[in-house]
C-alpha cells in the first residue's frame, strides 16, 4: 500500500524541490516508480547537474528518455547542461544575419561561453518538456537541482520576458536579442504551466531539521511570489526511537520532533506527507520501492560495525592546525547543500582566531546561514557576505559611470537595458569573489560557498575570465599575469575543504565536485565527513542498521577519494554560537 496522499490524485507535472541533502532525488524517483507501477506512463527528469540517478537506478543517463529495466512505463531523462549549452550556441549562431563576419560570430561565441548561457540553455530544454516534448507521458516528474539554483531556473521566464520587452538591439552573454525574443513565447508558456494548479504540483521536500525546514519555508514564499501556489510538503526521514535508554536515539528523535513543532505556520498549512527514516540507502529498485512502503521494519546489523577513526589526527581541530600552518591563505569550504558547510566553515574560522590569527569569514550562499550559526561576534573575526543584489547595483553604477560620458541618449538607454540582463549578476558576484581571492595573499579568508550548482557557476565564470585575460594580456606580460583562477590552482594560496555526510548521495556528489575541480587543475586539500552517527555511538536497531551504509562510505572515501579525511560526530545539540564552534576546533 502506498501511504502518500500526494499520489492519490497527482497532477501531470510533479516538481520536487528543497534544500540539498533532504532526499529529493530518492523521493521523486520513488514516486515516479510508484506511478509507473500503477500503470501510468511516466517520464522522470533530472535538472540537477550533479544528479546520482544513474547510480540509484543502475542505468546510464542521457539527454533522451531511457527506459528503466524492471519498471515498465518509466523512462528517465537527464538535462545535461553542457550538451544543452552546445545545442543552444548552435541555434543562436543559426539565427545570426547571414552577412555576419567571422569576427562577429567569434564575438557571440565568446559571449556564449559563460555559465549563465549554460543555465538558460538548460531552461530551454526544460521549457520544451513543459510545452509539448513530453506529450506521450501521463506524468512528468522533475527532480530539481538544489533550491537556490532551482529558484533562479524558475525565475528565468519572468526575468527574460521583462528584459526582452522592447529590446531588439545589441547582444548579451546569451546571444543576439533578436534570437532571444524568438524564445519569449515558450518561456511565458513554461511559467504559465508551472503556475497552473491543475497541471503542476510543487513538492517541497524537507527533513525534520531546523535548517532544512527554514529553507523549505523560504522556498515556499519565493515560489508563491513567482505564482506557484499549488504546493505540498513532504517530510523525509522522520525517526522514532525504539530503545528507551539510548541517549543518542532519544536526542535524535527529540531534535526532529522539536523542529517539526516549530515549523512556520505557512508550511504547517500545506498538505503534508511524512516518510519514515529507513535503515537502508535508497539505491536500487527494491530500496526505492521500500522507501514509500508502510511495512518496512528495521533489522539489526548482521555484523558489529567499527566506528570511524576520530582520534586526534582525524578531528576538526587537527584540520584547523594544518590550515593554520601557512599563516595566511584562502580556505574554501564546498559541498552539496545540507551537509554542514556553514558550520564547518564557521568552526574553522573560529579555530583560526583561537590560534591567534585575524580572519575574514564570508559566504557566496544566497541563503546566508552564517549569522545564525555564529550567533554573536568574536574579536579578530570579520564576517560578511557577497550579496548578489548589492554587488549588482555597485557593478551597474560603476559601468554606467565609466561608459556613459561617451554615449548619446540612445546609447545610454541601450547600455542600461543590457545591464538589466540576469547575466549581470553573475559578473558582479565574480568581481566580488575576485576581491576576496586577492585579499587572501596577506591574511586568512574563509569562504563558505553556495551549494554545488552555484559554486560551479562561479568557477565557470572564473575560468572564462582567466581565458579572456590570457588572450588580451598574456603575450604582453609573460609570467606576470596572475588571474583569480591561477590563485585557486595554487595550493600555497588556496585550500579547498570538501564537506560531506557519510551517505551515498552526498559522497557521490562530493566526488563529482572533486572531479570538476580537478578538471580546472584545482586539487582539494581535505574532506570532512560531518554528522557521523557511528562516531556518536548508538544501540537503536534502525540507527545501528544504517551504520553499515555509513561504514561503506567511509571506506569509499579512504580508498580512493581522499587521503586526508576528518570526522565530526553527530551531536545532540547543534553547534551554534562562537563558543560551541570554537569547541569543535
């Protein structure tokens, strides 16, 4: 029997979103399987560049529908951003005037090399599915990228239709405006479909966790502002202890219960499904079908699990000692959303201050949980954030001041229109990021990065700027040109700390991020495995059964992913405040 009310009368489009690490992929895939098992034709679509659907289903993802063996009626499609961008560039070039010179085409291709082009291209594929390309399916289930990226994806139709209105000149980083205007009707239709409650349901996925619930609450309000009111709440991983005198299990249950009790009223008012915490990783059809079953029961582990090594060489304090040794530098804390990047970044910053250093702690995360995590000030610690809106306003003012004096009224109007493009924010944030990278030449800078998708967009922008500088100035300044990318590639300047949880999805996505960094010739310094239940110790049957999966991931990291791994135990009380953070290091 399927316990989810969500699947009793589902709309054609089911759109799963939420903070990274809450189980969007597992839940969306389980729902797609359940719908197919009921006799429906279902298309499961991933818009997450770091999706691990291939691992979960045992198939090779493609940008065309792939049937899932063992699930008649279910096909999976992955919107690959790079392939989408390549096709998009080809279409833009086709729309150019036949009289365009090779120089004109080269200029447009350079403008189309940024991460913003990749994002609009992915949305272009997404819009096709909403406007007819998935006509042969009863249901289309979308497994989205982490929340911040998804919100940007959803806002693109509104942003671009506003930007394109009356603008038929010039070119942006997405190509000639005349070509973009050809997409305007489809963008508007896509937003209409998303906003239609008869066609689309947005499923906000969360866990019984304060941070995840806060993110779901923020997402709900922002989606409502975009006109998406048909929302449901899915609370994944709800736990009930089965051993009365297990302190860890009791604290784990109490934390979840308190987080749910304190849920904001507008979330409480949404239709709601609760999915129990399972003893298994959701990999394979049996596990995915079991996720929604109301008959699954935990089993005792068949073998005694060995807790991970959290002796002094493997603690966060030991990592902070290693990071402090050079006396300066940039420390970038990266990883999938929901793994505890902000806590680890704040703890490292507090630990460096404890060791006598002045530290600048900043974040590129739109959610900005730093202030909540720190909950106070610490002498020697400067805290701020790269605010995209403020940085964009400063960047626009700077460009207008520099270029307006030589332009007539029409030219000024065109320049101002160009600067309203959503791409401008990407450039502005990159400039702010570059300033922070340079600051680390003489001091410690700890940067709490956005979830993986946003971080990769920033890296793409850094790479594009690097290539541009080499083209323009490399020959004139051989050996003297130093770009932000070169500083990120320099292990003496930059230390990358990857944070993960001891679970298959976060580890897989951290590994994928590490591969992306290595392709950019950036080698991570260390991994941090956060919230280790094995390190905390428990006798609860369900939690103990999960330790086998945790041990498997610890072995996986040690045997090929990272020679330098540090472990943070699961804690009954969240480390909030400078004192608690300092205690970690």
